[in-house]
């Protein structure tokens, strides 16, 4: 496993992190894995050298954080770079956002709410500090909070030792610049896969300029790039995949055809289709980190191999050109 610095924090973390959205289960994932399997997956990731574990209160109403907390009891906490988030709540009012099952989620980033959230997360996680604390989504009207006010609370939490570094997810270029003016921003999350390369236009250059780690999430397009999806598969209504571009009939089949054409590359690099797709993202630059979403211990082993694969420039370009052709 390769390691890198988290922004300018001095914290060393694995080039690949484990995301626990699916592990949290719930309606968005049609139930998800058993709790024991989820805990075993996190423990296996740490054993494999994946020391960054990413969760959030909004992943099934705190269930994901609770599972991560149970896994932390089975590993050395000091060897884990723990990430969680704030800004998505269900137990107090904010701007109406998503509804999951029959429960409403709200977006809220007031300083008061952020300070409440960190205590709730620490309790669910069973720890007294969080290595990287991130805003999950920007606040929006009618409960909009200026970034400077939210960051003021985050800086206080950092001074108090409850968090070690600050990150932001799902933010615009202008919002990132506001964060940089108010704090040491160490990580920004953005959706990045061989099928979705929008972060390359502005986000990646901005991160390079400001020594911010760009962490790619959904690198396997919620499982589509695993090579295990059959042509007749259709996401259930309400499933997190159901409204996504590449999961639509017609698009999905063209992606499957492309993956079939990549099998010679798998032979060349002695890896599977999903490992190849993960390696493609990880080979896009030294500031790029990868967040994967394994839900079983054997998937962790497959994913971890991607960190050591170096794809040559010609093959990287071939994969990019074939993916770009799907957009055409």
C-alpha cells in the first residue's frame, strides 16, 4: 500500500481509503451487508494497510458510524485515519434535502449544529477525536450559513483537539476558494471515475495549486465498473443507482461492452476489471486519493492491489479515449 500526505497536515494516510456508505445499509442500499460482515470488512481493510476509514452521520442515520465504532474496538485506533462529516442532519430542522425511506434529511451547517454533530459522531464512533472532519454538502437557503461561520466552528474544534484536519465534499470551485481563505483545507472530495472525469477541468488543478488532496469517490460508479453487472439488471426503485446516468438502459450495456474490451489489459496487469478501474484513477496524479466502497473482506483484498499497479501512459490514454467515446 502506498501512502501520501493529507494536504499540508503532516498526517500520512493510505493512497486508498475505505468508504462506508454501503456498509451502513438502509433503504438506499436495499439493506446492505450484515453488521458482522461490515465490521469484518473494516478490520480487513486496516490489516491490508488501508488506514483511512471514511463515514458520515448521513449514511443510514448514524448506522454507518456505529458500525465503524464497533470495528475500531478491534484495531489499533492510533493506526486509523478516521474521517466523518457534518452538515446532513435528521434530528433537527434545516433546509429540506433527501428523503430516505420515510425519514427526512436536512442540510444544516450553523456553528451550533456543527458542534452538536461532532459530539454525536464521537459518541457513535466511540473515540475522542476525529482525524479529518468534513462538511458533507454545502448549506443552502433557507438555512444557509456563510462558509466563514462554519469554518470558524471547525477551527475551534481543531484548536480543542477534537478534530485534526478539515475537509469539504461536494463543493464548487468558488466555495473551495472561500475555505482556503478561512482555514487550512486539507482534502476535497469529488466524484471521479474513468466514466466521470469532470473534476479534471478545474478541481484537480486548484488542488495542485493549493496542496489539497483530491479524494475520488464512486470510482466504480456504484458497482457498474466491477464487471459483475449483467445486461438485464435494473436498479430497484429508490435504490441509490436508479437515477444515475450510466445505470440507464442503453448506457449500461455500452459500459459493459467497453469493460469486455478491457480484458486484455487485465491480463497484462494481472488484475480484475474493478482493480484496473481503481488503478486508472490512482494513476492520475500524486495529489489524487481514492475512496473505495468494499462491503466484504474479499473485496478489500482485490481493491488494495490497485494501489500497487502502475498503468503505462499509453494504456491510460486508451482507457480514457474509450470512455470518452461513450459520451459521444
